[in-house]
């Protein structure tokens, strides 16, 4: 098991609390990026900032011709009023780190420090501090900036209050669902509430749509394949004595398999068309694609599981207990290179009922040690695998060096390289 010394742990906790106290929304993570760069400066690690606006990418060198191992953390907060009562609670009104991204950033910085102490890495390591995960667009923007150039494998993780601190959850196959949105605009005929026969009631049509949508998953999808279609918004009407001529339904579509995902989209359009014809209304159905399903492939999952065994006590490497239907834009990276996404146990005793995206969300800071130790271990194990397979990767071009800022080592820091 990898041990985290107290100095690294203290720095991770201090960074986490500072970020928690000063959260920033997606695409606004300027101060957060600055704090990341300050830590990298202290460690003497090369980096580039302002990647995809507010991202930071750092690198540690390795043998020539070996692809990079990439490690990713997300940095953005949520538009939530914090109600934790923590002494380091958010000082930004209406903004809160309610999904643990402050912890993700801190543990990856801890991993930078641990890996910077290695005398010889088996492969170069790229650290991706990504903005705007909560919008679902941050990963795509970072990919467009070339952060996956010459990357052989990528790894990431998420703090999870469902599992005890000190546990790492590594599973092959589906670990996150796709996350799409739909919008149905119903155009009927408004009328006086006393003369419904003169109307095409958009509220009635919308209500039928809501009920029909509930049968898609329950009657059209194999129950062994997790999926969700939820109506989250129903807007109609202007007055109590007016029958609405228009209504709008909006909702979310989740699936862990692409075939099921496509079926859900088709079913929504089919139901919209059929109910519109039944009642003489026009129903426009629009599906907005979001993040794809996140699927861990076998080789990278094996590497991650072995690394987790290096990082935590025996018996603390677990499997996902239930399907996770949340979306995660890490899936975009996985469309380009193999990798693995894990869950990092962080349960706070007595606070199990406060989920992510809750105003009272918190996590056990001891989880930072497990996360940093895991990232160190997986970088080394994946690096050895990539070094052994380096002949399988294109070698006609030298690795693109993302990092441009190479700070002078600080004479005040004994850990500077």
C-alpha cells in the first residue's frame, strides 16, 4: 500500500479548503487555475495555462518514444447556496463546490508532487486540470486544444459518498450513463375555459405525453439495461380561465448503452408524433445530445484495479454496487484513448444523506490520500504497460509538448525538482 506523508496531506487539505472557500462556476475558474499554477511553480513542474480558457495542463517527462499517461481532474463548482456550516464554507454567494471537484483538483496536485519525486518515470505523465465538467463541454474543449496528443491511456475518478473512505471502486464496463436532454413544444389551440370544444388543449396533450413517456423504459427497454427518461419541466398556460394553446415539456434521457440510447430518442419522437396526430396538435421534438456513456475497457481496468490494490488496504478495492446513471464528460476522452474511471470512497459518517449537488454536500478529506496514492500508482503501472507496448504506437512524430511554462525550482521547497 502506498503511504502519503503528512506534508503532502497537509498541502492537499489546505488547497482543498482554499478552493472550497473560493468556488468558481464553469468557464470562470480563473482563480482556481492560478492556485493550481502556484502549486506547480513550487514543485518546479512544467505547465501550460489558459488551455480551453481556464484549464491547466502540466507534464512530467519520461522516456522518448513512450506515450503519455494522462491523469485528469475537474475544477468547476455549481450554482448552489452552501448550507454545510463548514468553517471554510463558500464565501461566494450562490456558488459552491457541491460535487467534490475541489477534492479532485487537490488530490491530483498531490499526485503531481508524489510523481515528481520519482527518479525515473516509465512513461511521461500529463496532468489535465479541466474546467466546465458540469456543463458537459469542458472535456471536448480540452481535446480540441490537443491534450490527448501522444497520450496512450487516461485515468480519472470521482469522490463518492456511497463508499467508505479508504475504498476505491473499480469496475469494467459501464460506469456512467449518457446524459441527453429533450424538449417537446406542443402547439394546439387556445380557447376560453368555458368552451373547451373550441380548443386543442395543450395541457391535456402534454399530460398524455408525460404519462406515455413513462412507458418507454418500463415497457420497451430490457430491465437488465439501466435507462431513465425523466420529465423535469412542464410549462403551460397564462390564466386560470384560459385553455392553453401551447405547452413545453423538457427532460433528461440516460442510458448506459448506445443502442438503448438511440431507442429512447426514437421512442420520444414516435410518441410525440402519434399523440400529436391523435389530438390534432403539432408537437416538435428536439433531442440535444450530451455526454456519451462511459465504458471502462478490460486492459485499462485491470491496470486501474492493480493500482488501486497498491494504493489502499487489502479488501478496499471494490466493484460498483449499483448502476450509476449520472453523466460524466470524461467519456469524451475515452472515445479517443483507452482509460478507466473509478470512484473514490469519501463517506462522512452521519452525513450519508447529503448527496452530490446538495447544499449540504461534504466529503471526508482523508479520501484525498487514497486518491493521490491511486493516481501515483496508476501512472506508474500504466507507464510500464505503455513502455512495453511503445512499438504499437505511432512514432513518426515526436510527442507534442503541451507544457510551455517551466518554472524555476523554489529554493524554499525541499521537494522542488
